């Protein structure tokens, strides 16, 4: 959002669309299980606002959210000064219909209706995103594994996604930063805070070459441990695959694994010593068949559609924004192959236009074309 995108100061002109999204996000609250339902029912925030006093709205959002939606202090016009404050802080507001909003989040029922971002949000729709997570108290072995695998993935073109926490989250980010490659930090605290505070310099480095996101607005109160647990679903959703470096059997890291499994994302785990409590969770994932072993970055190249990098990789250019038709077609694609006719019905695009969009997406590495002109998201199953 640039200065020109600020909602106007004249309330008589009516609220801009972004103000309706802020209203709806506040009414539902973070990680609302009703988010997908209200979008299915009304399509967008402005339509939901116009229907806020109807039975259909109450059914779609639940009684508590319906009450918050009708509070005088929570109306679209009340967010005009908030948008200016975000701009002054250098915070991008990304509502659900923003071109840079992650398409990956539109595929989960409890998606954030508004995201807050510092850095460059265009990285949020890159296809080869890989989550790297693990314990906050890693061993030297875990740190070395995260650095080696992370650097190899970054050099090959992957965008590393993690949570900016102490330990292995930070190690994954540092591996990408060390290669001058993009990385995405997903926070469980308000976007204008850094937790832990010791990671402020790392955050600045991430923002120079990637971005930091949160579903919690600036100048809001911390939500405690639940914020980090809610954050974990976004790491899993944004990632094409999840790598667990070290984790205890009962930990927040394992909740991220649960989300990845729920979303159908492949999970990889670094094997560890059977005598190390820090590897008890990863070894259990391997033992139970919930994860595949990863020992080098190359073990993930096939899943992510990557190739080994040259010894001195060229720094990646910032991706261009997706066009409206590209976003439309990507939203229709999934992990299972679909033919042109099926995609034409879903997208509503004429065949010629659809084929043109698919060609652009294939050249950009976002989709794969299988025999018989069947298309899947890059790294998806051919079933």
C-alpha cells in the first residue's frame, strides 16, 4: 500500500474496500474457523458488511463475531487513521483480495482475512517455498544440519519459510540470508514487534531480501502462546514441503507437522541420534512413516521442482506480481492433475486465454504440464 492508496479522509465519500476487510477481520478475530464460510457465503467484505444484520450473516460468522461486527467502534470508517499509521510504520496491509496476498492461504478454511507485512510481499507467492522448523534449543548437530540444508535449498532457488524464533527457525533464516537469498518469517506477535528482541538485526536482513508477515496488526496487544500456535498453521500452509530438523516428541514444532499433514504437504525430517531428546520427535516421525528422511538439500529438489545450483548462483530477481487471470487459474489448481476442459469450467476463461495463462505459469515454474495436457501445481502429485 503506497501513500496514493490511503483511504481518503472524507467519510462522505464512503469507505474503501480495504476498510471493509479490516472491519471483517476484526469481527472474526485471528484464525477464525468461520473465515472460509463467510467468503463462500458473501464473496467479499463489502457484501458481508451490507448483510451484517441478517440471519445469513449470523449463521456464517457465529454469534460472537456477529456481535463484534455491529459494534459502533468497529465500523469500516473507523480504520482510516489505522491505515495511515500502518503506512507511516512501513507496514503493508494485505487483505484477502490483494494481488500479493498468498494464494496458499486461500486454500485453508481459517485463513487470515488481512495480513500485515514488512519487506517485499511479492515473495509470498513464489512456488518453491519450503518450511524449516525445529526446537528452540538445538544441538550443534541440529544447527549444522539446518545451515547445510538451508544453504543448499536457498542456492537452488527455494524460499525458506520459518517463524523467526530462537534456535532452528533462526538458523533457517540465517542460511538464506547468508546466501543473499529471500526468506519469509511468519510471526506470532504483532507485526511491529520482534520476538525474540535479539532477532531484530536478523529481521532487518530478512526484510532487505524477503519479508516478514503476521496476522496481528501493529500496536495491538500480544496474544501469548496461542499466537505462536496459530502462526504454525500459516508456516505449513505457505510451504510446499516442511522440513523438521530437530524436535522433541511434544513441542510446538509438532503442531506445525500436524497442520502440514492436514493440508496434504509432504513432511521431511532430519534423522538424529537415538540418544538425543532433541531428535526424539523427528525420529518418531520417520519411524511412524509420517515423514521422509532428508540428509541433504538435494533430497527435496524433486518435491519442490528445483535443480542443483551452480557453484556461484546469481541472486534472484524480485518476482513480478501475478496477473488477475494467473491468480484465478492458480486458485483452481491443486495437487491432483486437471485437464484444460476442467480448468476452463472452473476458471470461466476461454480456452485460448486459459492456455496462454497456463503457458506463462509453466514458464515461471509455478505449474507442471503432464502428458495429456493435464496441469498440477509445481511439486504436486500426478494422481
